[in-house]
C-alpha cells in the first residue's frame, strides 16, 4: 500500500506531465486521477482548493526538478558553454519519446494562464527567475559581469523555453539542438 506522500507525489508527477503536454485547460482532474491511479478523495485531500492549487504545486514540483537538473549540469561541467549545451541536449533528448516527457519548463502553462490566474502567473515567473539565476551564476563564476550575466541568463532561458515550445509544436527536437549549437556564438567574446 502506498503511503500518503507517495500518493501526493504520484498526483503531482501526473499533473505536471499533463499540464506540460496538454496545457491547463485541456487537462481535467478526472484524467489526472485516472492516470495517477489515485483515488478521487486523495486529489481533494492534498489539493482542497482544486485545479488551480494543483497546477501551482505542479509548477513548483517541475521547477524544483528543472532547478536540480540545471544546477547539476552547471556544477558538473566547468565550461559554461558546454554546461548549457549539455542541459539543452538533455532536454532535447526527451523529444525522442514525447509521451514520457518529464520536467519540461512551464512556458505552455504560463502562456495559457498568465491572464486568468495571478497565482499561477506568479509561480511561473518565480520559476523562470530561478532558472535564469542559475544560468547567470555560472556565467559570473566564469568572469561575466553581473549585469551582463543576468541579461544573458534571461536570454538563454527565453531561448530554451521557446525551443521547447517549437519542439513540442513540431514534434521534433531540431529547434533545441539548433539553440545548443549556437550557444558558442552567443557566449564567445570576439575581438
């Protein structure tokens, strides 16, 4: 028998994946319950305020997953260009089997809910900011000035989010791979 935290975790995993792949409006609570294998009462026990609360927690769950993965690459790979490319390649590899995508950033959910749910919008903004900060810190550690690193972190995150949306739309990872390939052009000083 699964313990309570396992049930909550399974609901969050399922909701996160479905919100990322289908969006907020196309994902129903009944589908989350069915695919997670959880009893209906569990969903309402853990998320008594319903779908919006579940979506907020799913974004936080996804954000932590991505932060951990992104920080891992930044810690393990000394060169910032190679570290960022490795993270993008890892993300792109998930498009080999899109039905099993995990931890794709939250751009789809953000674009769909930004004008209708201030709490959801804010949790997405917080997630984006955390990822941008991780990227900026890696650049700062490698000699890029703070202000410039913050701007480049924002640019890189925007490119990755855009690449993910285009890869989802095309059912092809080419956009992400192209972004990874062009990172040296963006981060290499000339002259």
